[in-house]
């Protein structure tokens, strides 16, 4: 990995962890507020829980992109395909 790619990856990780921290803070406040007001957690569009679910799904997709389908994966898959023995079938 060259310097530019490493720098780009560090910035992407930094942004992801910032978003994750904000998400955790907002979810914590929402859960505390919901439990103190209702005694349980209710899913409702008006109290923001649906928005938190959407935000969580977006964060999950970013995590998959960053940690599973990263640049190492993109390089490894073509190498594995090239290593496969592609012998022709003789009839």
C-alpha cells in the first residue's frame, strides 16, 4: 500500500469512528430518554428511533466496506482467480 492509499484509508477510518461515536452518543441519549419517559423502548417515526435504525444500517454498510471489502480484498480476489487451474476439458 502506498502512502496516498494509506492516508486515504486513515481518513476513512477516522470519519467512520467519528460517526460511530456520535451514533453511540445519540442512541444512548435516546434510550435513556425513552426509558425515563415510557419505561420501555418504542419504535416510532416521531421520536427518531426509525432514523436511528437507518443511521445504524448506513454505519453497518460503511463498516462492511471498510473492514471486509477493502483494497486488500480487491487485490486478493483477482490473484486467487489467476491461481486457479483453468485446464481445458478434452473430449
